[in-house]
């Protein structure tokens, strides 16, 4: 019951505070769509993906390793570990920024088929340095499972950041994207440092010997987390470069806007999982009973929250896209309408994926990541080759279904994770409802009848979800 209370709290408290971040994100996307156009949004997507890939490669997995190593620790041991990761973040930030600066011309040529954006990567070297440090302060706060602090820090950073985004996008257009990344990086560093200081950790001195020993342990785990995470970033980068080369910036802009809607705006449950679920699982990884309870309730609460949201997006995707972006992005609607099923599959695969990260061996983590990132690229390129944007949507569904099935088998056979039959049945029936809704939306010719049927499904699903939430609150009380 205590674990259920924590899961629900992580979603309601952090998720509720995230709505302001969501509103800020909507404003930022709308400005990008109006002032930059589909090509500008395509450029934004590719430069952000490239930047995230550089950050991921050059941080050596330190943020994720920080969460794992600080979770459950206290006192002088905690203070020493914090001091170690602070020093490591500065060193990695300086090295990473220097590498980005030196290879700016090569990065521009390989990403955009031109050296015209060498200056952009030179400026991003500063952003990379700032990001390496701010991400560690964010991870330290997260390791304390202090959701309110973490959510408030994100909100403050986003509120201040949007004040700079407005003039930078308006006056500098596409170039403003680079300036914005730099400024937001500085804002995030300042804000997360301020919230980190509010936690009032002890000032610990650490010897050179202790620093070396702790660094080896933290970076040792971080290397494998980093390799796993960077394979995901690399596969996303390669796919976007492929789309750019063979489809152009307009198609990339439509793909990126659809991806943003499904993986950013429909992300409260996934944000809660990464912020709170992973530290709890890491802390209790040896308690199989507690872990199984965590997994089952995480899947259940995810179903309850996601099903009506995805059905809503399926029905009203065109309106949502016009509000978030503009009429120029309406081709994105069909991508969203098909790919919502993949997001639902992602709920199940992610719930089990965090167990693999927390409890699996390094070999298991790397081999799993390697297998599915190769599959990601192959399936999506094949989908794009066959049917363009629609093919990418179908590919997303196929990929997450395979990911779901494999993670279920792997965690069940190798890590003793048991998903209860009632959860499996519920998940199957809800997936079927979503699939039937997608088919109706795609094949029905009468738009009025189609909307009526789908709206009826949405209403009943929403009523069911509200009833389940009411029961959950009663259980916790």
C-alpha cells in the first residue's frame, strides 16, 4: 500500500506541476511553427537530436549513474558522493565542450550536408558544458525522490527560458534556435543549482584516493548506462538524418512534430516513471515481491491514465495539431492517429525496461539496447521507404510491440518479474480497443458516423478511467 501511494503521488504531484511545463512547451512549439515553418521545425528537431546525442555520448552516463549510486544513501557517504559527481560533471563538461568546438565543422557537414552551420556547433559547445553540470544537479535532486523540488525547478527554468525564446525566435528565426539553446542552458544551470542548495547537503572533504575509487565505481556503471542510452540517441539521430537526406526538411518537420506530440506532451506517466519509479526500483531491486508490486501497479495506473488521452488524440488530432503548430502541419495528423498505439505499447515495455536497468547485468543492458536500436533503425527506415510518414507511424507501432514482447519474456525468465494475469488481460483489452479505434478512424468514410463511434468509445473509456482512479484513492485511504 505504501508503494502504491508513492506511485500515485509521483504521478499526481509531479504530473500536476508538469501541466505548466506542458503549456510552456505548447507555446514554444507554436512559436516555432509560426515563425520558423515546417523546415524550421525540421531543423529544430535535427539540431536538438544532435545536441542530445553529443550530451549523451560525452557525459559518460554520469546523470543516470548518479541517481543509482545516491539513491538510499545518507550522511557523510552521500555528501562525499555528491562532491565526486560535482567535480566529474565539471571535468566532463569542459572536455565535452572542447570536443564539440574542435569538431564543429565535421558535425555541421555530416548533419546538414553543408559546413554553413559550423558556427552553430561552435556555440553549442558552450551549451554542452552548461548542460553537463545542470543535469547532475537535476539527478542529485531526483535521487532524493524530491519530486516537488524537481518539478518546481523545471517549471522555473521553463518560465524564465520562454522569456528568451520569444525574442530570439522572432528576431533571429532559425538562427535563434541555437541562441535559445545556449541561453536556456545557462538558465537551467542557475535554477537547478539554486534548488540543489535548498536541500542543504553537508560540505564534505574528499581525499584524492577516495575520489579516484568513487569515480571508478560511478563511471563504471555510468559507462554501461551511457552506452545503452546513447544507442537510443544515435538511432534517433541516424533516422532523422536519413529522413532529411531522402525526404527533406518538410517531411522531417512533420515527423518531428508528431513525435513531439506523442512523446513530449503525452508524457506525464513516462516522466513520473523516469523521475520516481527508477530510483524506487533501484533501491528495492533485491526485494522481488516489492518489485513485482511496483511493476503491476505502474502498468495499471499507466493504462488508466493513457487510454483516454490517446483516444482523445486519435479523434481530435487535427485540431490539436492546428492549435499546437499550424495548418501547415496537418499531414502530421495521420502519423499521430496511427502511432498512438505504439505509445500504449511503450507503457508496458518501459515499465519492464526500468527493471532491466536496475536489476539486469551490464551484458544484458547493453545487448538489449543494441538489439532494439538496430531494430529501431531498420524498421523505421523500411517503413519510411514503403509508405513515407504513414510508414513511420506503423513502424513505431511494430517496434514498440516487439520491444514489449521481448522485455516481458526477458524480465519474466531472467529477473523473476511476474505481471499478474488480470493486468495482462486488462492491457490486452485496452490495446484492442485502441487498435479497433484506429482501424475505424482509418477505413470509415462517413466522417460524422466515425466521430460518433469514436467519441462514444472515448466517453466510456473516460468514465471507466475515472472510476478506477476513484477506487485507487479509496484503496490508499
